[in-house]
């Protein structure tokens, strides 16, 4: 998976990309990230990437020419680039969407800045994606979220054990509660079942906890869950969350 990022703040990227999983993925050659400075594609003495909004109003607007020049020059050298604009007006990034993006060879991510982008930029990307319903100071942190989520799904990046955890999210339930040593911490005990060594009982307890927690915190996710008769029964019982 090759990521190309277009940004006025290239310095945002090296540190997050050089840590842990993303660093290992790049060392293995499974993932590459190339960050392009939008300013390098801006014309004129000042290499401006923003200008005042037509019609007036506060703030500055990202100019179309530098972004489109960058998109065209970068895309020319790539095989089947898929161009994405990160924006609060995009379609929501879900694990399902992440899976679809991970099938692509090359993603070109455009990070917006200032108080908005020129509407015509939208004509030159393949899709517009939002990571959630909040305003950021720019698209860079959203691009990092997308790179992190997509890179994990590239074959060879995440080991077998972790990939099972990912499957459980695709199953659309929240994770069960987890514990490690000590057995008792500030009078809070690890549930007995987890110390029992009964793996069938542990699996049942975890599944039930996932369901109860999902109902309590994210009931919207249950609509998509595939539940057995017994699991539906658990959800009709009167029980405290987790
Ligand atoms: C800032 C602002 C300030 C005063 C009045 C209006 C304003 N609008 C904005 C604004 O929308 N800024 C955006 C910041 C411009 C494009 C890039 N920005 C951005 C991207 N914020 N949040 C995202 C984003 C991207 C992906 N998923 C979630 C949020």
C-alpha cells in the first residue's frame, strides 16, 4: 500500500509514521508514505496556497490551482491512484470502508486547511471521506487516522493474533472487558470466571459482556449484529452493563 499525502504541513507526518506498527510496516516494505508539500506546487513569488473568499466573510480559502497541480503531477507517476479529500462533509470512515480502501494499491490523500477549500477542488478527487462529526484544524490528523486504520489491514502488517480482534469489530460488537495482573487492584477484583481456566465458560462470558456493553453504549451497532437465540435471550434479561 502506497500512501501519498498532500499538505501545507508536511512536518505533521514523520513522527507518527515512525512509531510502532506503521514504522514496522514501512520497514517490511508492506507500506510506504510519501508526503508532498503543497507549497512546492504553488505558483508565484509567495507560493500562496490560500486566498480571501469570494462573497466576503471571515477566514481564508484553500486555492484550487496548487492542489490540482499537485494531484495531477503526483498522480501521473502512479498506477491507479485513488484520490481522497479528508473533510467533515465526506462519507463516514467505517471499518467496512477501511477494508475497501485497503484493497487499493495507492491512496492519494488531500489535507484541507484554513477555513475551507475552494469547492472546485472536489471535482478532482475520487471521493471525500470524514473520520467523524467534529471540526479539526485541518485534514492532516484525519489523514493519519486513515493511514493507521488502512495500513493495519495490509497483508503482513498485523500478526495473526491481532487480526482476530479486528474480526470481532467487523462483527460490529464492542470488545469485552479485559484484565491483567494483579488479581486485585484497589479492591477491584478480576472476575472469577477469568481465573477459572474453563475456556468455554470464558468465551461465553466474553461474548455476553460484549453484547451487554454494546447494548448499553452503542445500541445502534446491535442492529447489524448476527445473534443466536441464546444471545438474544441475554439481551432480554435484566442485567447491569458489563
Ligand atoms: C473552520 C472555520 C473557522 C471559522 C468559520 C468557519 C470555519 N470552517 C472551518 C472549517 O471547516 N475548516 C476546515 C478544516 C477546512 C478544511 C480542513 N479542515 C478540516 C478537515 N477540519 N476537519 C476536517 C476533517 C476531516 C476529516 N474528518 C473529519 C474532519
